[in-house]
C-alpha cells in the first residue's frame, strides 16, 4: 500500500471541538485572515471552507443565524446571491476554471455539516478532479495551501 503524507492536516484533527456556531462567531472578531474571511457585506460574508472539496472552495454565509432559506429577508437574499456571483467571477479569473458546483445542503440529512446556519457552497471544478485518488484511494489531494489561496483571492475582493 502506498501512503500520501499530509502532516499539515493534523492541525484540523487536533483542533478543539468548536462550541457555538462558527458562522456566528468568526465574523464577530477582527481576525479575517486567521478565520479565512475574504469579504464582508452588510448582510453576508464570504469565507473559505477549512475542509475544501477542491482548492478555492468558498462559502457565502448570512451574518444572521438562520436555519431555513425561506427565513432570509429580501435584502439578505439579494446580497447573498450577488456575493455568490461575485465569488464565481473571482474564482473564474483566479483559478482558471469555467466549471463550478454551487449549492446549499439544507439540514443534517441533506448533508449540512452546520445544519442550523444556512450557507452556499461554491466549489471550482476541473476536468479530472475526481480521478482515481478520491475514488479508489479515498484521498483528496490539495495542490495549494489554504493560506496561499486566501492571499491570492483576498486582493480580488
């Protein structure tokens, strides 16, 4: 059996279990780079996914703690969609992809890791990004660090 070493992942394994809601807590402190917050709007913010499906996996999140999409106010929803569009444009330019998965997992059964605070995932996709590694090896290879991606995207917002 071959092994791929990824020692930088240990920081996620050893991290203390989060209390409260990360989507409520992270924007409350002035540590955007540390918390991977790329952009702040009036009602929503853009944050990088700490456990990305692919490099550049972003999320647009309302500040208000909402568990249901239909509870969003019109101005929150309009800004949310505008930020999704902006993020796609920035990712298209910065990652050189024309392909994206965009969506929400509404509720635990639907796959939401944080079920009680809605958020939209934006995942850049490339031809071959679902090669043998994740399918057979059950291993996803990230070709760029979160910090490097953050620095590259931050200037675009």
